[in-house]
C-alpha cells in the first residue's frame, strides 16, 4: 500500500515537514537547528512526509513531536528506540527516525541503545546531547561533566561521565557520526548520510542548552569543532581510528561521519526465514502479510 | 478417592532424568490406543537435579484436569520416591528402579495402611545385560508401565521406532529393553479397567499445550511478529513459534527486556503488522508503562500474561491465577482495556484471534490471561475450533480519500476514531503520549483534555456490549452455584461429570472468559437464584469476586481459594462439595 495522495513524481518540500504548531523551546535552544536540519535532509533525500515516521521520547526534544511534518509517534521516556525499531521492522517503505535526549537514552533507555546497535535495525537515531535533563529543570545526566554543579547535585555529580561515541563505537555499530546544533548545514549533511545508511545510524548532536548548560553554549562548541573530512586521508572504515578521533570532547572536537561500515546488513535482512538464505525469500513488507493462515499442516506434528 | 473410569499414572524422578520423555511417549501411546489423557507437569526451577513429575490422567471421556493422587507411581530416583510416596492412592502401586531403596518406619506404615504394592525393577542392570546403556533403563520402565495397561506391545513398539527414527542404530536395543520391561513380572499390581473408545479416528486426536494453541491461534489470525523475553510459563510460545518460523515466515525475536518487547510491539502494531507478545507477571510489571502508552495513543496491543505465583520470583514453575488485578489495573491513568482469560485449547486458540479483532476495532490494549496449568499442561482434543474471521478496521483505498489529520483522534459517539497506517495517505498525525487534540497535537487545555480523556474511556461501554456474557454449566436447579475463571473451569467440568455419575449434589458453574469490562446480567440472575453461591479462584484474595462485588454489590460469603502453586485437583472440589451438609 502506497500513499494514495502521492504519485511517483511528487517531490517533498520544506513546507511538507512544517507543522502549524508553535515551538515551545527556549530562545537559542539547539532543538531549532536540529529540526531544521532533519527537514532539510529529508527533502534533499526526496523522502515524502507521508513516508516518514519520527519517533520521540519524553524531554525537551520530545515536545517537538507535533512540530514537524510527517507521521510522528511521541512515546515514553527513554523508549524511542524500541518504538522506532518495531515500526521499522513492520514497513521498510517508511523512513523511521528516532530522537532521544542524553537523559532518557543514556539513563533508563541505555539497554535499548545497546541492543538496537547490536541488531543493526535500519533507523536513524539522533542523540540530543545537551549534557542535562532539560525538561525536569536541569538535573545531571550521564553526559554531565563531573565537576558541573546541577539542580539536585549542588556539589556536582560524583559519577564518571559516559562518552556517547566511545560507548557506541565499542558496540560493533555500523554508522557513528557527530554534529553540533549550531551548524544546520553540517547537521543536514550528516543526517543525509545517516538516512542513506542501511542499518542503525547513530548521530550525536552536541546541543546547546541556553537555560541549564551555561558552560558549553554554541560559541564554546563553535570554537572547538572540526569536521573529520578536513583530516588528510581520514578513513571512516577504521573503527580504532574513529575511537581515537572521537575521544576528545574538550579541546578539539571531531564532527562528521566518524565511522561507517559500508557492508552493513540491516536487521530485517538478517531474518534467516525471510531473506532467501534458507531457500525462502519473502519480498512483502510484514505489515502487508496479515491474513487468515491455514494451520492444518502445522497440526500434523501434534497427532 | 476413586473415580469410576479415571486411572492416573505419575512418572517421577530427578529433573534431567528423562521424566518428560517417558511422559510424552506414554501420553501419545495412550492417545493412539483410544484413550483420553490429560498431562500435568511439576518441575523445579533448575536444570539438573530436584524432583520432577509428569502425571497422566486417563479416562474414556475428554478430561482437562488432574487428580491429586495417582494409581501408579513410577519412580526413577530415591528423592522423588520420598517426595511423591504420599501421592499414591489406597491400593495403588509403585514401580521403581531405585537400587536398595530403604523405607523409614513412617513410610513403611503409610505403605501398609494404604495397601500399596511396591515393585522394584533392576532396570539399569537389565539394560546393560541386554547390551544397552544405562539411559535405556527408561525404555525398560516404559515397557513395564505399558504392561499395567494390558495394551498390545506392538503399538508401543511403533512409537519407539518413530522416536528413534533418526538414530536407527539404537532402535533394536530400545525395542529389546521395551520388551524386557513389558515382560517383567508385575502380576501383583492392580490393573485398570480401561474402556477403549470405539471410534476409528482417535489417532488423529491432537496432543498440545495451551501455549501451542495460543501460538497456532496467533498464526491463524495473521500475526506476523512475535517479540518476547523468556519467562516461565510463557516461554514455550517463543519456543514453538521459533521452531516453525521457516514455515510461517513470521518475525520471531527474542528481545533484551520486556520494556523493549512492549514498545517494539507498539511500533510494529502502529505500522499495521499484527504483533503478539507474551510474558509472565514480573515481565508484565515492566510492560505496564507501555500498556498505558497504548491507552493514550490508541494503539492496538495484545499481550499474553501467563500467570505463575508471585510476588517477586514466587514459585516460578508453578501455577496461579493471581494477576487478574495486575491485568485490569495495569498502567497509570484511566482508559479502556480488555482482559480475557483463556482456559483450554479451544479457548486459547479462539481468544487469541478475538483479542486481535478487539484490539484493532477499539484501538485498545487486550490482555490474555493464562496460567501455568493451561500454558504447559498437555490437552487432548479431536480438532481445533473454527477460525474467527479477521477484522482490522484500518482505513484503506477510497476510504482514505476524505480523511484529514484531524480525523485520527476525532471525538465520536463510541469513542473509536478512524485509524489508518503511516505511509497510506498524506493525512499525517502524531500518536502523542502527551494529551492531545484530534490530530495528535499537544494540548494542556482543560476542555479538550477532558473531552479526550472521556472519549478514550467511553470505548469501554461499547466494547462491553460486544463481549459475551459468562457461561453457565451444570444443573439448572443447583444446590451449589460456583463462580470462577481460568483453569478452574477445566476441573469444575470434570468434577461435574463425576458427580453426575454419582448422582449426588447438584452443582452449577458460571465461567467468566471475557472478564474486563465485566458483564453482569447473567451473573446477577444466577446469583439471585443460587441456594449457595461459591467463589472459586486460584488466588488468595478472590480477585474476580472482588471485581464482581464492586460492580454488582453481590457479596461472596463462600470462597474456595487455592494459592499453593497447584491448580485445583478433582479432589479439592469434590471434597468441598461433599463436606457441605
């Protein structure tokens, strides 16, 4: 079943991904740029709004679920990934993008991230990393710097910082990128490559939070970021190199596609009972397959 | 307590000793010889060691429950002898292969008082003498028990050939062992008077568990995705569906945790793929936030909740019906949901199909309750019930042409709004876990918030009209009127068959299969005419009773509640009925 309102010549526009709803983020919030960049990437990849599902968790980013065109699903805190992964398994014709904050994703949802990377489900996941829990008024997250004084951590958190890229790169991930919320153009290019990738595309966005993270505003990142494309002969198929390059989050911060496995096989194509490897090739999308099935052959084994 | 045609054999031994294999072979052979069986397993939560049992109740009519005592106990280990000795009936027999089994004085007097015959078979020695291995002592024991039934050895030989068809080199030795057991002198033991069915086609009868029936119901209903995290007693759904996934093409995936299972199911169902998930109490606890999410996003959702005793880890491999409250009250907030309790093969098969139709029609979560007693017991049926036609209520084709984004959560009389799939038209919407307007846009305004909240709850009123009333079985003028749900029905119906033969007290039983929302009309007239109303549940607090009382005001003064990890045995109910004046 394709969209009944569109035909093969329909091209998406930025307007298709707009919403009538008014943004509710703080002035200078990094979310504005991220939303614009995602829209641009979708238009540039000619993905129609009716063929897009954006999945959000709860947090400031999630409040943007009804402020971007296409189909949306605003799920539970930390659970955007399983929601998106389930959707992707059902219908490959719809592009699925999930968004999550550093709070939900690296807090209570961290198990989902690990297993979605392992399974290499074909979604793009955008980590809004603003180094705190914004919507609950600025508590420390797993990415909050150790010394930083936060709401509810008056002397600073005493847990060690979790480095998102080192973590994800250690997991046999197939696409790992980083960008920064102050550079819409760079983000769009990274998102385009993430959308192209067949498998789990992990994109960390270093996001400014003008209200609760005064230490690393846009300007702070601007002074430190550089694209890996500017490194002579950077080989994005080298995981060790990516790990090394991603390490520095303080002085010189690498952005761009740090690692990609171009031979990545997404989860749905790993299904041995459907992918042809065992002699059975199923071409339909899972969602199209619901009909009455005859169980009489299966009953033979119970006689 | 003896029941006219029922004969009970119990195989006991250490977990890992082959108790299950013997039980399975025996159950199939008895079925193939024209008898009805019901297989009941007890086992500890560990892989090797501990005591396990496989009890087969045998009758000449369809049965679905177990007796508390057996006529023949077949014992493979010392510890299982000690544990299960007292489950042998008066005049019963024990066949064992335990070398130099010594009885304590208490055991001796129990055996004497109950006139129990004990026969030792040196099965391991015989196996080795015949040129076989120690493990083949199980085949000798199988031959020995087959002797008791007085059925032809030839038919059991066929089963042995079938079992070892992939290992032809051990067929002959196993046949020798079988015959050695079959011819071992057990003439002292009491033989059952078996009434063999006279029909021709009993070989076509099916032997399967409740979990098999749920799996098959799901396949028939067009379920194309199954996600699960293993948890007894739901796990064998995952086991079975993965074992046939080449045939079905279904996506069958073991997932990292139940939270993910539930959220993935929501994602897949949202996109239109019929998705089933299954768990037990602890796993369902983890899912409840997601259940609540389906409430507000109005996403169809179907979960099997296979009950076992809690709280905490409880008795992981035993049975209970103590999670009705958990299912009904799962998830924060208030919203429509449906809770159905299956009880046997036909019920598991049908209810699974109905659950998807209800979930998709009303866009609500549906929870199918089973119990370990249903999920893992072995039932014999002559056929599966008729399939339920699939009803999806998803807009397609021309129906989509006039749809706008504002229709998705449109406030309708029934509370049910149009549903269509992402990718099918350009009327995009937000399935929003925040309170929302009719296109899913977030709102915190009082008027639309209240309207939406009411709309979602209102679906329950319409659903209620769609659901069947409870069913009444037994006497129309009963002395005792029972009310129950779940596996209780299986025992209750068997009990009523036995009591009819004895022509004693008149008993009726009202069974709730569709429990929530609760239909009360039939119950109310049943209760009004009852001389003695008795609530019967496999839990400690009478959860269904409390629900009924809250909806009807009818109080249950008499309760027969069991919560020791065991299902209701025949004797439990018969003793209760007969102890009444």
